[in-house]
């Protein structure tokens, strides 16, 4: 069984479109995250959710919005896509928040977004 | 500002030798430090965690050290194998616990047969 799964794996779209990436974890973890990995392979946190409550919101454009229907899901919605949004987006989960507990992250396989 | 620095250039090591990767940080007081492995086209995979009160942690052929005075962690792979070739990322969380994990840019390790 896949612990953290995200779909789609690849997404090619035009500028200005709106798209979503879905993420599900079956680990029973309390916290889920979205990370962005750019062309230089730098992995940067975007959001995290703990028990359906947003606890981190980094300085990302408000075109990006996380939505969590339940503890096992954290979807990423992106409006008015721009060329600079092209990247690989990783979903992750952990048992505990940030510096509490082990904080070990379990990552999905990534969703490569290409904006044309 | 807070920084995590890893040698982002490729590190070439001959098979069987020990590979040593470095992670330096500034303006952090981390409660613990983690190391991850990332293969091309895959998500990062957790390897080891070391706490601020621990000097060394081992797991099979892997060893991590953590020097909070030098603000440095070293990651060692002994008896390296070509299958160890990957990008290795270090990650920190601050004691406040609200910032998730911040990752370094990673070191691309190549083990040559």
C-alpha cells in the first residue's frame, strides 16, 4: 500500500488555467504538508495542515490554496497559473507537528507541473 | 537570516570507500536534524534523525554526527556501493515546532564502480 499518494503525477497546462493536485495519506498522521521543488532542486515548504487547521502559511501567492476535507487528505489548488509555477510539488505527512515528536516526513512521489 | 548549506556539487567516491557529506547551518537552534535520500523522479526518503543532545547516530552503514557548537552535521556512508548514488538532503526544524522542516539544497553523491 502506498503511504502518501498524490495525483496526477504529471500535469501540463496553459498559463491562466486553474488546476488541482490531490494528496492522500493512509498512515493516520496528524500533519500534512505541501513542498515545492524548483528546477534547481531546492525543496521549499509551502503549507502544512494539522488536524484540518492551517498552521504554516509561507509567503506563497494567494493563487495557491490548500484544502483539507479530512485528516487524510490535503489538496492543492492553484489559480491563474503562471510560468514560474512550473515545478515538482510534493505532498508529505508526519505524525507530529514540526519540532514535536520525531517530525519524520513521509513524502509522495511528486507531481510535475509544467505551465506553457 | 537562517541558512542551511550543503555542498551542492556532485561528490564522486570510489566504491568501497567512505563517503562523507557535510551540512552546515546558521541562525538556527535546532532541536534535531534529519537526513533524507532522494532519487531522480522520486520523493525524499527519511534516513536518520539526530537530536541536539546526541553526538552520533548509526544505522547499518550510515552514521550521522551533530556538533551544535560548530553548527554542523556530517553524514557518512561506509563501504559505499553504486546503489548509494543519490542526492542527500539535510533538514532542520527549530525548537518552536511551528515551521515544519527546512531542507538544504542537497549533495549529489556518485559512487563509481
